[in-house]
C-alpha cells in the first residue's frame, strides 16, 4: 500500500509521507493544491489495493516542511 500511495503522490506532484501504523492502518500526510489532492484520493480509491476499506480525511493548513513524498518506516 505504501508504495502505491508514494507512486501516486509522485505522479500528482504532492508532498508529504505515508507510513504503516502498528494497528495495521496506513497514515498519510499530503500537501498540495486542494483539487489535486481530491483527484489523488479518487485515483487511490480506484488503483489502491483491494483491501482498502476506508479513507478518512482531515484538512489543515500546509506546513511547508515537505519537499517530496516519502515512505516512513
């Protein structure tokens, strides 16, 4: 899942990170234009793995701390 998210984020030229949580969930922090992020999430629903059950989103101001999109371990 993390590699799919990273590859898709790079395609959309988004910044941030994706990481696995201990409870099995995947957490993403994504920065970019609102419309681009909306399209990214739509595409993730289509191209994501079959075990993608739900995507919860929260909006806030971009921190500007990210220069690319990373997989955190």
